[in-house]
C-alpha cells in the first residue's frame, strides 16, 4: 500500500483524538487508498472547529476559515476541514452558507460522488455509508443522494463527474448520467476558470477519450462555443504530451481558422497558450503545404513540433510525421538555435550602410538568419558582410 503522505495526516488525527475530537482521512485519499494507488494529497475532517484546530497546532495557515478549512503545517501540509454541511444553493454553484455539523455522516452526505464520500480511521477502518467501495470495485461514478438535486446545488459536479471518468476509466451510473443530460444547461453557471481547469484535467488524463465522449454525449458541450462534436472520436488518440496548452491546440485544429482567436479568448486562455496554439497551427500549415525545412525546425520549439507532427497524423491524415527523437536530432544539428546567436546585429548593418534605423533592418536580419539556418551562409562577421554587400544589398535592399 502506498501511503507516503499519510504519516503526517495520522499525526494530525492522533493529536485531535487525544484532545477529545474525532478525525478521519476523507475524500480523494480514501478513494485512492481503496483503488490501491498513491493519493495526491490527504485531507482530514474533524468535529473540532477551525479555532480549536488552530489552538492544537503551532503552525497553521488560514485558507478558508469561513468554510472550515485550516492548513496544518508539519513536514507536509495537511488540509483539515471541520465537519460541515451546505445549506441552500441559489446560484447553482456555491452554497449560500456553510454550517458546521457534529456528525461525520452529515459531512459525507454533502460530498459529490460515493467514491469521494468515504472516511478512514487512523486504524484503516473504512466508513462507507453510501456504497462507495462497491462503486469503486464496479468502476462507477455515482452521485451521493439524488443526482438531479446534487447537480442543481452545484453544477460544477457535472464536469467533475466526466473528469473523473477520464482520470479513472470509470463509467457514469445511469441515473447520474441522465441527470446531467437533463440539467446540462446549468453548467453555464460555472465560472470559465473552473470549466477550463476541468477540461484541462481531462486532457492530461489517461482516458481522455472517455471524458470528451461524455462531454458531448451528456450535452454539456452544447453550452460551450466551438465544434466539440464533429471530431469527438479523435480525442481518443490525443496526447497532451504533458502540456495542457496542447489540448487547446488540438481543439483549435478542429475549428474554422478564423474563429480560433476568439474561441481561445472565450475560454480565457493565457497569451502563452494562445501563442503556443498559433505556432502549432502555423507548423501544421507548413506540413500541409509540403514538409518542414530546416527553418521550420529553427522557428518552432520542440514542444510545438512534437504536437504538430502528432496531430497532423491524427486530425489531418498527413503522413509526413517526425518522431520526437528526429525532431530533437534535427534541432540539435542546426547551425544556430536562436536568432540571438547570429554574430551581427542591427547596429552592424547601420554602421556598414550608414543608413538610418528602419524596417529594413528586421528584414535583412531575418534573411541573414534564414541563410545561416539553411547552411548557406557561415555565422561569421566577415562572411556575412561580404554576402550582404555582394548578394543582398543590390537585389533586395531598397534603400
Ligand atoms: P483529486 O485527486 O483531483 O484531488 P479529490 O477527490 O481529492 O480528487 P478535491 O477537489 O481535492 O478532489 O476535493 C476533495 C473532496 O471534497 C472530494 O473527494 C469530495 O469529497 C469533496 N468535493 C470536492 N468538490 C466538491 C463539490 N463540488 N461538491 C461536493 N463535494 C466536493
Ligand atoms: Mg484532492
């Protein structure tokens, strides 16, 4: 059993118990313990109030006292949350108020899925009121209680359901799926930041195809712009190569070019993500026209080239593809790996020509760079100068 982070959680539990409180490991860690895999983080739940927790541990951090959460800092940081239930929900997203409750069962009842609604005592005794263990054995994601009510309380849970299916290769229990199909429109109440996080978690999951298939078949995708449907099967072969921006690149390839920029803005992609997507599309365009030349290998990062060559095959049926190794080798053999390595600069050009600064400098520097990358010009000041006056200045330079 892999429980590398648990000793610290057990210290927290023991201290709380010694002070007369109840405390348990809960949530994802218990799920992963039953699944026999290592958990990302270990959460503890207790009937002690946040202030009582703070009094017991010398080093704590307030992260959400009003929600009952305190971080206890030992050699690891353990999230300790007071038993709570959530009262009414009016915005389909956050509870209007959080009430601290005295029983563990009340706390477990407000959790999203049966697999996430179990608790474990310090001596590994499982507390499972809703059949979570059985659902894990059967690989089923099932809402705790009435799924329609639970999704109406918090629409984010619908996205979490399909995300877990992508991470765990579990299927959605029928009533849970039907509730999503009838309430999918409520997902419009979830902030785009949260939607983005869940989509990206799907994209870096092992079973991304499950998640994207469910995203469409549940009709959740109807609430989001872009064509999610036409290429829905292609996601099965998708690899993010560990980079979430590649999910946006893959999605962008499936959209009309003219719409990509505004779609990425709608999904609140960062400038770095937009640049990455743009470059993958550019690299693909070059592949569609023929194949990459040395300048392509110079111009695009390894990440962009790996993504583009893989998605070219998958989405555009382009045969010319490069393995990651070939890409690395070709890049390594280039005479220069960045424009900064060119031994002359704009000041040199101005000095040589006695001409004023202007767009001609960028054009000339670009031409010089292309020549060097293609092996047609040696990256040496004297050689570049000679070429510049003999070949370039007469033909190309209009000054
Ligand atoms: P991960 O491995 O992704 O961290 P997790 O199950 O730990 O999975 P968290 O988002 O860290 O997921 O949440 C911790 C626990 O809090 C969940 O296991 C679940 O019991 C509960 N939970 C989280 N979000 C919700 C929600 N929107 N509605 C109800 N319960 C939730
Ligand atoms: Mg977690």
